[in-house]
C-alpha cells in the first residue's frame, strides 16, 4: 500500500501514533521528546501526537524524570561522564531543563571527583614515557571530553602526576581551581 509504513497500521493516526510509540518503547526507555520527534518524522498530526504522548505519560509508559535519573546513574558509572556532559546528553534527548537540572544535581560532587580520579589513574599508565606537557594535555583533555570542569580536571591531573613523582611546577597548574 502506497504511503503505508512497514509494520504500522493504516488509517487512524491515533492508532498509528500508539503503535509507533509502543514499538519504540519496546527496545529501550525513551523520552517524551524522542517519541514526539519520531511521531513528527512519521507525519502524525501534532494534536494527535500530543494526546497519545500525554496518555502514555499518565499511565507511566513515559517518565522523563525516571529516565533522566537512570541515565545519569548509568552514564556516570559506565562511561565516567560528568554533570556537564550528562546534562548535554539529556537536553539532546529532549528532556525538560528542570528535569535535567534535578537529575544531574543528584550526582554527588565527591562521587564525581572520585570518578575523575579513577579515570585519570586508568589512563596514567598509558601516558608514561611521554613528555610532561603531552601527558597533561592527554589526561586533562580526556576529562574535558567527559564534561569535567577545567579547574577540577587540572587539579586532579596535577595531583596524579605529583603522586607519580612528576614535577608539575612548570605546568603553572597551582591555584587553577
């Protein structure tokens, strides 16, 4: 049938919207924003999409707050991402800014720092034999890509290099916090 998408019911846009959302939610939790975008791409009328998404929220099939909390926990533990990177990912997934702030705000600053230290400790061995500047750039750059603030990243790298016996006074890293 022309215009009919594979595996989706023809006809009633509300039924199509429900089928799309259920299919997408089967594999993995999704945010309301992700589902809304999928419905837009499949040309579901906006009022129908809004109605279906609201109903899915009412029955608990969509819960952006729970999604955000689980996302922060999982991505921090698994990938070592810091608050800034986690917030960016959640915003990209269409999560409301207030929910993003709540979810990343639950990440304990001490835990975030411990994670940064563990990341540096793991990567430190791979930088041995490199000159000091290159070691600094690699380690601090790795933390920056994971969303850690510059001051925290530089302090943790400095401390790790000092603990290894590296002279970091030339780095100009003192007092950067």
